[in-house]
C-alpha cells in the first residue's frame, strides 16, 4: 500500500476495522508525511466533534408545536369532511336515488326519440312524366325585380341632385 | 440521536389521537430543528422543514413498523426534505450561506452559548458544509455532527456503505482544507 491509499484511510479512520487501524497506525509511525497528515486530520476531527455538541434551538418551541398541530388538525378536518361526503355518497339511499334518476333519464330520452319520429315529412311535389319546365315565369319575376331596383336608384339619384341644388342655393 | 418515545404513544397517534402526536412533536422537535438547521443554515427554512416533516410523519404514521426507530424514520423524512430544499435552488443555497454569516450571532444555542470559540467554529463548519455537494453534506452532517453509525446513515440516505464512505472521505477532505485555510490565515490553530 502506498501513501495515497493510507491518506484515504486517515480521513476514514473512524470507519476502519480494528485490523485496518493497526496497519494504518504502523504506517503512520514510520511515515513522516502521513504522520503529519494524521495529526492535522485528527485535530480537525476533534474540532468538528466539539461543534457537534453545539445545537441550534428553536426560538419558541411552543409556537412551532402549535403551528405543526394546527396544520395537522386542519388536514384532519379536511380529510374527515371528504370522508363524510364519501360515506354519504356510498350510502344505500343515495345509490338507489342515483339508479332511479338514471332510469328516469333513459325513459325521458326514449320518449323524446319517439316523439321526434312522429314529425311529418315535407310533402314531395310529384312531377308528372313528360312535364316541361317553364322558365318564362322565372324570367318575368326577375325582370320585375330589376325594374323595381332601377326605379329606386333613379329616385335616390333625383333626391341627391335636389339636395345638392338646395345646398348650393343656401 | 433523540431518545425514543414510548410505543404506546405512537400506537395512540396511529389511531388518530392528536394529543399523543403533540407529545411526539414536543419530544422530537428539538432534534428535528437542529438537524434541519445544520442542513439549511437558516431558521425560517428549518422551521418550515420541521413543520412539513411532522405533517408527513402524521400522514404516514399508519405505515409505521415498530422494528424501525421513529427517529430514523423522522431523520429520513427531514433529510429528504432538506435535500429537496438544497437542490431546488442554488440561489437560495447561496443566500443561506450569506445568512449564516449574518445570523451567526443571532443563532440560538443550547448549553454552550457562552463558548465563543465553539460558536465561531460552528459558523465556520456550517459555511464550509454549505459548499459541499448535497450527498456529501448529508453524510458529513449525519456521521460527524449527528454522530450516527455508518449503518444508520446508510439506512437514512438509502446508500451503500461504500458510497457513504466515499462521500465522507471527500467531505472530510474539503472540510479539512477549509479549516486549514482558516486557521492559517487567522493563526488560531495554536489556541485549539
């Protein structure tokens, strides 16, 4: 074993087995650099041990306990409330009520469907064989509507000219 | 590690007795806070973690197995919460290390608050620990500061013994470097 391996053992001295400690101790006794490192590490570990006895304490332990218990009780209340709802929904009465409601809804849907089927279909216009479609009536109505549009256009043009003239005279 | 609470008290708490749980909280609160403070170096965060830790304990108390110590279980919950806080934000971690420096004088100590040197060392080690990786920090705190056995550390952190020792080696090495630097600059090593 070389010094770098013993170095690791020095840092982990507390975790070594009895035999490992004996071997390490023998090396430290003969190696100057490892002996110096061991002295330094053991001194520092002693300092850390000294610090381990220093423990931070809560400023107000009662307040913290109350804070913890408040949140625990709040959670408990929430759980018991949801438990209450769950037990209510799980009761036999509610189950029967929901089943009855479902049956009623299905029945209602069925009745609605039936009534929708009774709607009269749009009467079909039967066209006799050999009938020729007369387009003159369609064109007549088209011409009438065009004439009407033109008349309204000329009226609006007349009223616009008149108002323009009025503005000029004013 | 804190003393165990009677099993009868735990059984009553499992049955929903909040008064029994209050006794458990009173019994373990000091150790829970001390551990959380060592991890986070900040009173406010430590209190939040303690609160959340006890809430988790209450919620999962029905899973309690008497063969596992309640303190080991609580340690596991607290360490996980602390590691979550540490991992969640690097910025927060930096802020904490600054606060450790600032709050050092305000921190409350139990029996040895008159020991200025111990207090100074405490702050120094807390600051040095804040620079370790979360796993190294957890191993260092549990093994060297909380003085738990390697087996307990393995159980709390769900780590193998080899992994624990490896993290411990690097943590102690870094800690040693920090302490060496500090005592070289302040020339205090002779006074220890």
